C-alpha cells in the first residue's frame, strides 16, 4: 500500500505508449459519462507489460468528486481472441484456396480448348512436305510457344489442387533449370544472379515432377522476395550432389535472413514473415508435406541479416523407377480396324481436328456439339468408340456418360473422356474405378491414335 501511494497512475502505464495528457483526458471523459470501460497496457512491478481492462466510475467521497478504477488483467482473454482471429483467418484462407482451385479448373478448360486446336493443326501442317523451310520454322515456333502454355497451365493446376502424385524417374537438375526458366525474366530484372554447382552424373530420382517443381518454385520465390527486400539485388546459389544413398540439394540466398524464432516456425501452416497481402503462409508448409511424402527431409538455416539456406535430401531408389505417365513419344501402333467414331464436344476446333486426323486414317467420324443430340445419334448409329468431353454446357460429360451406359451398357468400355482438367478428384476417381481412358487437353495426334487403338484392341 505504501508503495502504491508513492506512484501516480501514469507510472503504471506502458512507458512511451500514452501521452501525459491521456490520464487527464480519461478523467474528463468519466465526468461526462459517470462510468467508463477502457483497455490499456500496464507494466507490472517486474517490468512485464500486460493488457488490462479498466472499469472507472465517478462518485462523491467526503464531499469531493472521486474516481475509482478497477484494473483487471485480460491477458488470457486477449490470447483467446488472437487464437480465434487466427482460426478465422485460416478458415477464410482455406475457403479462398478452394475457390482458387475451382477457378483454376475453369481457366484450364478455357485455355486448353483453343490450345488443343492450335497444337493439333500446327502438327498437321508440320507433317506436310510441300511447305517452305521458313514456314516450317514459324510453325515450330508456334508449337513450342503453345507447349510452353501447356506447362504453365499444368503448374497452375498443381498449385491450386494437390492432385494424386504421379511419380517417374526425373533428372533433378533439369527440373531445377526448367523451374528457373519460369522466373528467368523476373530474376534478371531484379538483378539477382543465379549460380549453379551441379555434381556430374547424378542418379535419377523417383519423384512427382509437378510437386517437386512446386517445392523448388516456392524456395525460389521466397529467396527472391528476401533479396529484393534486403538490397534490390542478390545471389541465388544452387548446389546438387550425391551423398551416399541420397541426393542433397541446397538453395542459398544473401537476403534478409531469419531469426531463431522464425526458423522454429518455418513449416507451420499460415505462418509468414511477408507483408500483409504478399503471402499466405502455406508455401513452406506444403513443401514440407511434399518432401515428407517422398521420404525426404527439408530444413532451413539462417543468420539474421546474412541470408538463408534451405537443404533438401531425397532418397535414391534405383529399384523404384517408374516410367513417365502418359508417354506420347512412342510410335503409334497399327490400328486394329477403321471404326466408326462419335465426337461429342462443344468446341468446333477440337471436333474438326479429330475429324480431319481420323478421317485421314479411314475412320468414319460424326460430330455432335450438343449433348442432348448425342443420345439420338447413338440410337440411330452403331459407333465403335465415343470421344466425350467432360465439361460442356447444359449436360456434363459425366452425366451424359451415365445416360449412355444406362441405355447401352456395352458402350461403357467404348468411351474415351477428353478433358482440360484431370486434377478434379471426382473425375479422377470415376476414371480409375470404371477403367475409363482419358485424353488430357491439349493432346497430340499420337496420343489420340494410341488411345483409340487401345480401346478398339480391347473391344475386339
């Protein structure tokens, strides 16, 4: 009591946080309102700062106006409020990511449809022998640019949806270089020098190339952000070498660096040191999950102000090598017979491409752009194969497939889906469960013919 009588209310307030006039202003406010509830921060005797709730009331005591104030420590309440705020943010972010996934699927469909026509017709023209050399060169440029768009769309879907991993034998340094190519312009204009130290004759790694590229790109983006914040330039160094039965990759920058506290939270979901609106806090968390799923390790090391280094170690599994999925580079096998094909797609360019390619091989091809007409056409014709787009206005390809197989069960194994987005879990699960082949847009001619040949061979 004696100690308290020797100090003023302002002595209890956090030093430097409130002006000297704050206490007087508060008294005047109480005079007008009789009773006031407010929040401040105070310092305890030990020097610890705590949030408090002040209940102030004015009354007469011994004929004088007197203010009595009760201070209550609300540290726990503030902590709970902060946790609830964090949970709301995480819920909103999860909803936002789900919306991004749906948007990405729609964008992929809209881009892949016209892209299928561009790549397909360019391929047809490139097979002609009567075109001048300069035209062939220009067609090659068109085809290469289109293939680049294909890869960009695939990466967009990889980020938006965590599709089921498809692992194959991958040259990891090529994957790093391909990922760097995506950011080459940005790195160059940001004055960031890229240094590579790759050990020669590294073994192939059995990984999902899309997921691994996501990890690499996340690390590049983080390093890029840190160096630009630190000094608007920098050096990004990549090292890859074999260590026993592991391949070790390190990504080093000379950016801002991180504190010990930050290092301890690196892989926590929604944790970010970036400015508001510049990061979700999910990049490293997703990367950590991907590396663990590949039975590898990832760690970060840093000294504040001296940059950071991330190290990834992945196991070498020579007996686990898996051939790349959907390999379309092989020679098209001879088709078992020249069959009758129905193409159901709302895109005229795709229908025209398939018709031209298959008609040249002797097939009879009918087209249908409206799903509702398809049932009548199937009823009046004997089709050997149906090529069916999944996303169409009105009735989807999945709904039409159910109607077709309900009316003609024998057609269940004679349908080939065409889609611009196979990352949708419901579509993938249906195709796997029913054994339905699927051609991903944009497809090349070899893929189309090989898939068709497989269906006809199986039917025969």
